[in-house]
C-alpha cells in the first residue's frame, strides 16, 4: 500500500502481482483491480492515454462488482477517484486535475 500511495507505480505493481499469484476468489479480483490501476498510472506517465483509459475501465468494472469494501480497503472511495480520472480521460481532458487514487483502510475512511 505504501508503494501504491507514494505513486511508485512500477514497484507497487510488482508487489501486488506477487500477492495476486498467492490469492484466489474475492481477494484475487480486488488485487487484480488494484494492479490494473497501477499499470494505468504507468501508462499515463508514459503518455499512453488509451491504455490508461482501458485499464481504468476494466478495473472499475471489476472492483464495483465486488462491493464497497474488501481486504479492509475502502473500495467505494477508491473507485470514485478512479471514476473521476476515467471521465477526464474519456472527455479528452487532463486526469491530473483529479486526485490520484489512493488505498485507505475502511476504518480510516469512516473515522
């Protein structure tokens, strides 16, 4: 989570990928969604807006289907942030005017 929240997208991807291989079911799908956002962010850094748009969309579809929380994370808030950035991209606007998605524990979001 620290790597993801510090925008170290490549390292976050690697770390979450290791976890992804070790999980199954609900957790596996959540981690896959998070991985896709890390890769989408890498695409944005490299100027690949189309790749970022595709991965944001796929991740949102996956994570929204899983509900508001999972792995103790506030997925609803995470998805809202991703959704705003996706909308900016789809409209040909700058996604960086929106908050970069961050992972927070559900209890932190409520407190």
